[in-house]
C-alpha cells in the first residue's frame, strides 16, 4: 500500500531541474510511491559550489527530512553526475547503521541511472577521475565558472520526440564548474550496509556516456550490482518514462523485501 511504500528521492543530474523528472514523478505517484526531488545547489551556480556542497544538501535537505521527519524509508535514485553527491550523502544511513542508532527508517536502496561511479575520497575531481577531459558535449567556461552545453538535444535527448526534446533542452541550465573540479567525497555504494541494495540502470543507446563506458565503470567498482537495461539515450525519464517507472517500481519492491 502507498502508506507503507518508501519515498523515491530523485536527485537530478547536472544541469537538470525537477521539472525534467515531473512526468516520472507523476507516474510513480500513480504506482503508489511518494516522491521527493529538488534542485541541486550546483545547477546554475556561478559561485564555487562543490560536490561536497551538493552531497550535504542531498543528505540534510532531501534524505534526512524524509527519514526523520516523515519517518519513511528512502530509495535513492541518482542520474548521471548526481551519483557522486548522492551516494556520498547516503553514507551511514543504511538499515544496520540506522538501527544501531535506534532509528526505524533508512535508505534501503541506491539506484544509479547512466551514472558516474567515482569512489571518491582520493583527492580526485570528476574530470580527473574520468581521464582529465570533459565529455565532447560539455564546454567549460572558466571565467563564468560554468559548464555549458551548446547543443543539448543530440547528446542528452536525441531519442525523445523533437518538440519535447527541444523544450526540455531549453529548460536545462548551465552547471557550476566547481562541481566537476572539486574533490569527490567517498561514495557509499560499496559499503557493507548497501550490499545487495545497489542497482545500475544502463542506457543502451546513450551518446553522452556510452554503454561500454557504463560497463567499464560498473566492472571497476568490484561491487555486485543489480543491473537493468533500458533501450534509451541518456535521459529515459524524458524518452522512455513508462519503462523507467517499471524498472524503478520493481527495484523498490526488491529493496523493500530484503
């Protein structure tokens, strides 16, 4: 029943805003799952907002309020860049650790969509972790401290209907550059408390983070992931929403049953 379902907390990807996950949220509501999402501090930020700043925001403003004030479990859904701050934000919030503190709620699962799997805590930033180069569709603008994407449809929304892709692309925002050039905090997806509770959704037609790169990152973690595939580009929340909802509902029910 909806009254017992965990919240699905959606952490938007870089340059994305909650409106980009609006239809996804609507369908999750219809499936009986409460949803919460918010704009990351680094989106549109010319000031030096770090990955750690984003992680602190996700933890203190998105996850903890659901766990402690609403007293509900959380399934954390992270897209692309947001896996870096999102997984760090979930550190220490798994079931065993929360129960040891006398808490009844916890983050019961982490779901990464076409995500960046940086372990973190080694002083590396996102750019350095992935070879020292920005993806071809990202143009750094150091004087403005922004990362810009001059043509968004091709790398991010190519498989969505053109009219929809165009308006979604327009509604995207430049990403604060510091979020890609500051040290990545330690991820929690490889911690004992999330063993069997981490999933990766591979986007098989993704020009932004190609499938082979996604698989290399999965293999490089040494973690046993629940792997799901969706035949889409980088943003299935726009182009394959119904299918993505099916996957998220199935994963959430799997985590509930553990």
